[in-house]
C-alpha cells in the first residue's frame, strides 16, 4: 500500500518530475525504422512532444516538436537534407537542433546562432528506432537477445493501452496473474497452486513460478523483467509443433495516462520474414471469447486488466501479499533509482560496460500446454509474429 | 438566491460530502430485478462506483467496484455461487464483501481474513432493486402506493439526464412550471392564472395548485414530493377514456453532473402486463414537436428544462419569488437534514416505524384536459407505461 | 518573449479579465443579418453566452443567455413582439432585458420590476450584426472601406479556428509569414529576401513589405491592422484578369480557446450579388494540396499555423526577432490600452468623432503574381467571394 503522495511520485513522468528523470536515463523505442522517412511525424514520450524524421544522410532525427520562434508544430514542416524547415516563417534547424536560417531577419544577423531546439540521441537496431532523452553521456543500448535473433520470422507490433505506465510495469513482475487471468488458455498452471519467487539479475529481475509438488526443473517457468520497462517471455508456437515465440515487450510511457507497447517477436524458421503491424484500440473494448473464463481472448486480457485498474491505479487502497513480492521489489528498485539520481549516480541496470551490452535473459517457458486444439478457442495464440 | 458556497454544499453528493451523507440515509433504485443476473454490471450512484449481480441464492449483491488487491474493476469478474471472483489473480469475495480466497498466497495465510470490500444492503420490490449506502441500522424502504399497485399495466422506464440531481428535485416542487413548460399540452391550466401552495406531509410535501376563480375541490391539482428525491404524479391516460397513469419517479444521483430517472408507471386494466424500457439521450437533443409552444414534445420538456439550466444551475444569480415557495421549502428540508445528521439524528422523512412503511400519497390530478385529440400533437401522452 | 504571467494577462478575455475589458470597448460581429430571425440563437463571445434574435420591430436583440429566474437558456424560448419569453415559467423580457411578466407571481407584485437581464447594444451594417458589450457611451462603429463597397460581388464567410484569439491577431501583423507559409502560391515574394516595417495609423497599423533591391513604389505591399482584431488585405482575383478581392477579416474571440472569423469580401463587378457561407472545420484537418511546399491549400494555411502553435501559444519560450516588430508593436498597443482603461480613458483606436467613422485603409497589394495558372494548384484563389 502506498500513500497517495508515494503513488504520485512513482506514476508522474513528465519533464522535471523525479520519475521522469529516472526514465530519461534509458533508451526507449520511439518508432519503427521502416516507417521513419522524410515526412516528419509527431510523437509523445515521457510527456514530451517530439518530431521524428529521417534526413538525407539516412540517420533519424528526434527533436522537440515546436519551433523556437512562435511555437509552430514542426511535423507540418519540410525536411531539407538533414535539416527541418518550419512552414510559418521558414526557420531552418539542423539535426542537432541548431537554427541555421531565419529568412526574414536582416542580413548578417547573429540571432539564429542563439537559437537551438532540444534534439535527442537516436539509434536503430533490429528494426526499431530508439531515443535517449537524458543527459550525456548516454549509456549503451541494451541489445536484448530477441533483438539479436535472425534466421526466422520476426515481427514488430505496436499497440496502445489507455493507462499509466506503472500499471504495465507491475504486470511484468506480477506473475501470479498468469494462473488466473490467462489460466483458461494455459491449463498446465491455470487455477493450480503455484509458488513464486523473484531473483535480481544485472538486467533486472527473473520472475520464477513453480507448480507445487513438481520440483523438477522442467516445471519451473521463468519470465524476465528488463528494468525499468521491458518484459521478456515466450508465447505458444504459432502452429502446433512449431517453435515458441520469443518476445521482448517494451512498455513506453507516452504520458501519465497512456502507454505504447512495442512487441518484438521472433521464432526460428526456414521462412525468413520481417513485418510491422499496429493495433490501436479504444479503452474498454476487448475481443470477446465466450469460452474463456473471463469472456475475453488471451491477446486482450492484459490490456483489460491494466486499463480496468483505472488509468492511474489507486494504490492507497491496494492490499499486497506474499505473492506480490515482485511488485514490492520493482518499486524498491524504482526508489533506489530515484535515490541514485539524487546522489548524482546512475540509476539501476544502466549499461556503461560495452562487454555487457548484449543481454541474454534467463527466460524459460516449460509450462506451455494450451488450448490451441480447443475448437472453441480462438485468436490469441495465432496473433503473435504473423 | 444562494451563495456559491451554499450551492456547492447542496449539489455535491460524492463520498464524504455533507449532502452525500444525507442522501446515503435513504434507499435508491440501483437496477431492475429482471436485468440483474450472474453477469456483474457496473453502476455509479452518489459518485460511488459499484458492481451489482445476482448470486446463486437468488439475492442481488451490491459491492464496491474495485478489487481490494490491485483495484481491478470486478464487473469483469465471474460469479461463483453467491461470491464474485476477480479475473486478475482470482481473489474471491462473498456477498458481504469478505475475501474468501487469495489463490497465490501461501497455504494457511490469514491475509484474506483482513480483506473486505464495501458491500451494501439491497432489497427488491415491484420490479426494482434498491440499495442502501448508509450506516446501520437501515431504515424501512418506503412502499409507495404506485409500487404496490397490481392488476393492471405496469412499466418501468429508465432515462438519463445530463445535469445535477438538484436541478431535478427543484423541478418536483416547482409546480408553476406546469402552466408554462407543459402549458400547450394541458389547456386547462396552460398560461392560466394559477395559485400555488405547499403542505408538509410525513413523506415530504404536497404541491397544490388551483386555478384562480375556481375554488371547488375539483379544480385543485396535487402532485407530491417524496423526500428527498421522489416525485408522485399522474399523467393522462394512454388511450382516451382510459385510466390516468399513476407515476412514481425516482431521481437518482449518479454523480454531481448526471442523474438517472426511474419511472414506475401503472394503470388499472384487465390486460395485466409488466415491461421495462430504457432511453438514453445525448444532452441537448430533444424530440421536436412544432405545434407545441416550445417546439418540444411534452415527454422531453422537463429534460430540456433541467439540462438547459446548466449542469449545475447558477443559484448565485437566481431570483426566486412567491411561486417558488416549494423550492425554498425543499432546500430548508435539505438543510434541516444536514443539521440532523450533524447532531447524530435521522434526516427528514426516514421511516423507522413499520406501520408507516406503506406510503399513500395525496396525489390528485383533476386538471388533465389535454391535446391528445389534436392531430398535430404527438408522442408524449402515449409514451407512458406502454 | 513574455513571462507566463504576461501571456495569461493578454490571452484571457472572459468577463472581468483586464483584456476582456479592453475588447469589450469595441464593436464585434455577432451574427449575419439575414440569419437573425425570431428563432433565438445562442452564441458565445468574449467568454459570455448570449442569445440573439430579431423582434417584431425588426431590430436585433442581444441579451444574456440565461433567464434571471432559474437560469434556463433562453434560446429555447419564444419571441413575442420584441420580447422574449422563457419556456420554464413564462417570464417575459423586453428588448432591453427588463422583466415584464412573471405569470405565477401574485397579482400586483412588483418583483418583476427588480429583475433585468443584461442586454447589449446592436447595430447592423453591410449584412453583419455587430454587438457592443462595454460601458456607455458606446463608440462609433468603424465603417471600414470594404463594408461600404457596393456595385459588385460581396460575400460573408464565417469560419472557426480552434485557438486563442491572440494567435490570430499576431498573424495579422506578422507579415513575414507571407513569404514562407504562403510563399509557394505567391512566387513574387515566395522565399524571397523581403524587408518589413510597420506604420502606426489612426485605425491601427500598416504592415509594409518590400522586396529587397526593388525600391519603386510598385514593389511594396501593404496590408492593414484595424486595432484590436481586424485585418484588411486583398487576395487574388477570382478569375484571371479580374479585380482583386478586397477583404476585411474580423477575428472574433469566442472564448479563451476558440475564435470565429468573419470574412467580408468584395470585388467590383457588373454582376451584383451577396452571399453568406459558413465553414466549420475540426482542429487539425486541413485541405491537402501536394504541390504546395507544405502540402496544404493556401486557404487553410493560416488556420493550420494558428492552431498548430497550440491553443494558447507558449510565449514564454518564443524567440522574436527584428522581423517580428509588428507583433511587438501590437502587444504594446494592447498594454497601452490596458493602461488607458485603468486610468479611466478610452483604449486605442476607439472612434468618438463622427467625422472619423468612415475608415479607409492604406491597403495596397502589388505583389500578387500567383500560381493560379498552375494546373497543379487548386482551391485557394477561387474560394473567395464566390
């Protein structure tokens, strides 16, 4: 149970907020490589409005949305080379945000030299564009295992959820929901007596669950938390007998009340492919599946749970138990990160050693019996990575 | 004329507000019996979000909407017997709100014993489900005359209005609007010189109107106010020569800016029937009727008047006259109820004596000549009780 | 650059605000003569809700929206002669707002004499209805040149913009945007090196631009600012070889976040005509024109620029240069007007001398080469005055 003040401290992530400062010390997906072109696109992340485009040199540019002159939104502007021109009075900015031209100002004016937009570091990897909104020096981008996988079917899917980012991050380490929220789809642990524990790792936390009475290794199930906002798990094969779908899921805070999910899914296959898809859903509408315990398809169950806690969950009235140890641990890591920044240090799990940039998760999915053969079950299993 | 502070005191009815405390001392309709089943439904009343369902024992259950664990909305849950299970982690609550199961917690944990949801008293009568959100002991449910009527045609209609509850309650005791807002439909008093007075009764207030110069009893017209939110009146027969339609109208505060109306209508008939209907209208859209003075069908005139005062009427700039005596009296009754509660007593018109549970109103509708035979008049008269 | 406080002072125009007091000292369009009839219409101006109708005597009436009795919106009422009756209880108000009847009050009551609605001065000219919301004595209505023009094609167009009024007024004196925002459509100055200066006039300001290196008179271009919210300019002829379209554009503050534009357009022609049109657009949707530099038709470019500064522009982070001299001058005139009112004087450009009521602007449009013959250019030029 948090006080109302503690909850506010954790959930608010706009510019200048303490948690906003923490989350700005990490790389976050801001777009998909194949969609970033010379037409500038507007986006919002961590409560900040930005514009993203690809200049002539081929590198993406991530800058503040509004022109320094009269605050016009630059997604209405025009890319010239690597630079971006505002449509209102023609001010031109280079990729670093430096103003290069103010056409109406007198010849020889030095005014433009004093004008600079915020511009943020960007890099691309595995089909994603990542941005870093924090202070220099930027840490290394974690090269998570799924991102590095090749020779197979890879897909990126972007989805929205109408809720604060912390609801989502709690869902990552809250593994006891598997046996209930997703329990109908996965009979091997659905409604079974399961025990849970959490193990701190360099990258974050391993979530470990074991069915009571079965202590051999094949009956534990490990999903992983990449601090601060990443989830690593496997889902059932797309087709029976196929390979499990390796998944990394970034939960990107848009602002205090909405979140964008970037799924990266991969499975080994002779058929090599890469695809990008988007699915934007209105709040409160979930794919029905009558045969499921809750009447909702497994592909929408997490979104339902996260939204239906309320946009910002009321943590002043929550009741956490032993099985919520992951949530308690994660919140402590957030608070430790707040403290670290206050002391001028890096927050947790920031990578400064290039030897540690490649991150392999301890993910292990052994309890994946599912209802795929149930003629009444639809949707969820096939949705991934197609 | 009220000060802005006095107006705020009267209109706000959420949890913890003084008027919210007053209104919580009465039973209010929360649903319709035939619609309450094992699928939990979400509702809001007095600014409080609740869930309503019917358990296996047949009795309705009215509980707080959100699970005590992680605040999930329980209308997404599943009824098991009389109990309700949360879909997120399977916590199970009995009809009194007591937590029975926390499946992920260790064997033998006493944690669940300490967790209890708010659960409210419910009873059913005349096709309605009533809830009581106040402290024990609950008073008796007033068994209003129309609710007790049988051997005829009975109908329940639920409508919404996008305005604060007090606009509505003022409309109950504000009988001088009949001669104008509804005056075209009722020529016997429409635009006539009418006098008004109000008489306090055990159940609330009688609104008495008399056409000037006609002092015999047949020319008075009495509608009634069941304190704090109920209206009792008759409307014209559905068919010429038929019986007047007896009506009880509950005005249920949803929150500070919206209200739900529960009409219970009855007329004696050999044809016995019972029906339930709903009509949800967007604000500002009213059924047009060009021949009416105001261009709006009589069935929508009150909704227009109540919404078009503003969601919360600006009582700091109102001007009340002698003909607004009912409003002045009603507000005094509200203030007396606030005082009573502050002194640890019951507010007005609460029934503690079982001998007084059956309430018969002094309703008398003698001035019901109407435009039903006018080929240009439509809608309103036939709308009731069909 | 303004402080946040200075910006708030300038943008807020509701009742009781300092800038609201300034703008109330001028006449503003509140409707179009041919549309004002006995059906009362609701409107909002300067954050105030009003009702406008035409009484039997033929004169328009402009009154506060809400009945003094119980705050009902009087656009649901009925005009009787020049008076307006409230539908709720039949209170009747004359055109000056004086209450004439309160039908439910006792015979001989003097209560009605004490009740009066705010009613505002109205006059009609050139097809427009103007209202004056300030204190007496009202100044003269400026009879701008375009309003007085006859013997030709005249059109009034009403459009909406979802932004604060000051964004618009800045756009009037901000003439350096012509060479860029509208630069593709007008090659004679599009992306050219242009110099700017501003000249104070009795009516406001002349905006003067000259293309560098061309100093003869035919190469200057003058548009005008009628203080506080009026723009005077010419646009290209509707048909090649025709006369330029003289335009007066009123930017009417609806409330702090929206503005209504009244265009009055005229060109001399043997074909005499008069038309009224409306175009209401949702925010963020602009007519696409791929061949334009910015992909937006010239008729929507200003609306884009004004909305895309943000509903209230962030002037605490703006950077004004030499070419923004008009904006700096205009803001000084606003501040001088605030000071004048604080000292009990008229604000700037108020007309008290009848000899000065006819206002002729120094408008001169000599740089009007345009893309009308470009088969890829559409829309904008033909939109005017048709």
